[in-house]
């Protein structure tokens, strides 16, 4: 199984800011949520993490070696990083939501994100078919991984919300990936 874990809470998350490549630490609550996740999820055979601190700190709670993979880094929001979503012009939101090739100034498009995340998912699929793989990452890569599993365009990302410290599960079946669940808090996996 492939367990996609969103990192624990950070100060910008708490403040409702767009958080892409900025690299803040977890809050105390974020560290506690990471510990809870590690205590309730199965012991992973493999832990993969985005290189950003908030993901690495969450991944370390599993007490296993962590492989860093740049492909799981958050979407680059460019000039919008650290801004409140209300500060983004309505026209920018409209273009961004309707065109997966659009990138904010200095940032990355959903299409580019999708290419790197789909490659990472395909690479992990064999291991996830026979073992427990935990990937600690961010909102946009989780959405792109779910789009990969569902075999739908990455634009579906705009119709999903991913909570801090949530887990989504993709099982790798003989017929292909299957989304088992989405956006759960710390849970026991049968």
C-alpha cells in the first residue's frame, strides 16, 4: 500500500498562507500530529519524504530511515509563496484553475508537478504492491498522486482539500492503482 501523508502543521498553514517552497518548521501541534500518525499507521517498510523540513520532520516520527525524493516537493508558488490566498487576483485564480499549464510568476504549473509526481508514483508502485510505503509530502503532490491513481487530469486538484497530518491510501492491485481512502486523520489500517 502507498500511504500519502501530508506533513504536520506549520505557522504559515495555521495562518492560511500559500506555502510552497518556503521551509518553515512544524508547530508543536504539528510535531504531536506526526507522532500520532506514526503510532497509528503500520510500521512502514519504506519511508520517502520531500526534502522540505516540514516533511522531513514528520517523516522522522516513523523512526525508520528516510529517503529524500525531490519529486515529492511542494508546488512552486513563485511570487505567491507566503501570500494569503485572498491576495491572489481573481483573474490569476481563474486562469490557474482552468489551465493546468499555467504557472504563477516564478512558479511551477500543475502539469509540471504532475509529470514529476506520476514518475515517482510509477517508481514506487512495485514496492507498494507488496509492502507498506509511506510518502510524507505536501498538498499538491498528494493531489497529483491521487490523479495518477484515478487516471484523471491533474486539474482535479482544485476539487480536493488536503488537511494537515492527513493520510490518503492507494493500493496497488493487479489491475492498477486503487484509491482506498482520502484525507483521513491518524487511523488504524487493517
